[in-house]
C-alpha cells in the first residue's frame, strides 16, 4: 500500500466509511420498507432511519423516483 502515508490512510478511511454507510442504508431500507409482518420486521421498522436515507425516502415518495448520487455503490434497480 502506501506505507505510513497519513493522507492515503485518511482517504481510505473516508471512502470506507462512506461505503459502509451506503451498505447500512441499503440493508435498512430493505427491512424498513418491506411489508412483511412478524416480530423481526416490526422491530426493524421501529428502529430509527438514518437522516440521509430518510431524505431519500421522502424524495422517492414525493417524486416517484429514487435519489442516487454518483458515488453510490448500488444501482437504481437495487
């Protein structure tokens, strides 16, 4: 890699955190939006939705199209 380069390390950490948040939002949306019933699904829907994902859900409901940023991991069809 880049040895002890703090700039490269910080950029790697920043990108990794961004990707982990996208994955978290993708999984959260799956459990939040699914219409299934049962203790697991109800517990998942009761959890707080991250702010960025909440915004995307609001935009989807108002426009009928999802918000997708250029740097996101998952395609619109996901």
